[in-house]
């Protein structure tokens, strides 16, 4: 079965005076129908450039913010995160290490 990756926003940190988001806390989950794996992280955002009109905080959607996370990382880093989660799923399917005693 194919692996499904789900990027989500866990929390946002913003300035109360203007609603500008400066930190995004995100999660990534991977699920293949049998096993799952996940990761959590956060990124800092640059303030909007002078003259840019920021999106009002109340108008933000998870899709917009996940787009910011992907833009911050770039396609290569997004693929690396997903590959690391896929490796965890692969390890669950065919463990390379075990513990226990032979008796």
C-alpha cells in the first residue's frame, strides 16, 4: 500500500499588535495502512518585506501556512523529511534490530 504523508500545523506564534506570525510549529505523519510514523518541528519566519501586505491572522488557513513551511524548506528538504518517515515505516515492516533472549 502507498504511504500517505500529512503535514499539519500544531501551533502558530504571532505578535499580538499586528498578527504577524513569526513561528510555525508543524507535524508530519506517515501512514501506510499498517504502520505509522511522525515528526514534529518548528520554523521561524521572516517578517513581511516593507511594502508587502500580510495576510490577516484571521484569514490564514492551514493550507496557506503549510505552504509557508514547504516554501521555507524547499522541495528537496520536504522530500528528505518524507523519506526519513518512509524509512521508519520500512524499518517497522522489516526490523533490522531486535532484542530478547534465545530461551
